[in-house]
C-alpha cells in the first residue's frame, strides 16, 4: 500500500492541459518503492541532480479539475525555491505518516 500526503504549493506551477495553460497549486507526494526510486535516479544525466528526479517521481500536480499530472524534472528545476521547500516539508510529513503506519502495522 502506497501512502501519500496532500499539500499546496506557494507558487503555482503551470502545465498544459488540452493546449491551455493551467496553474496547479495542489500536489500529492507519495511513497516510492525502492525500484521506483532507483529508476528515478537512473534518469539523471551528467550535471543533473538525482535528488530532484526522486522528488519529481514522488510528486503529482493536481489541477483545478482534480486531475493528476506528473511533475517533471524540468518543471521542478524551474519552479520557485519556495515550492521546493514546500515539497521537502510534505516529504517530511510523508515520512512521519510512514513511521506511524509501520508502528500500527508491524511486520512479522
């Protein structure tokens, strides 16, 4: 079961939806499997940051209609640093949620 947290970006990220610009401020940050994490890191080329690929892979933008959209590495590198800090805070919240879930459902 994948866990997620919902949050809001301080600065909208614009996407194209049906050839129209749409501003997204709502996001969902989800846990990744180890394989998904390493596949995200594998996309990084020389001079790029695998941490940003990880963050992009964990994050989905939610448009005003409630549709989910992949956050790309390029969008993440070009967005406000305030957005990145908000995503880091959501990632921390996700970690707390994962820890709480594991305490309530310990594995054998």
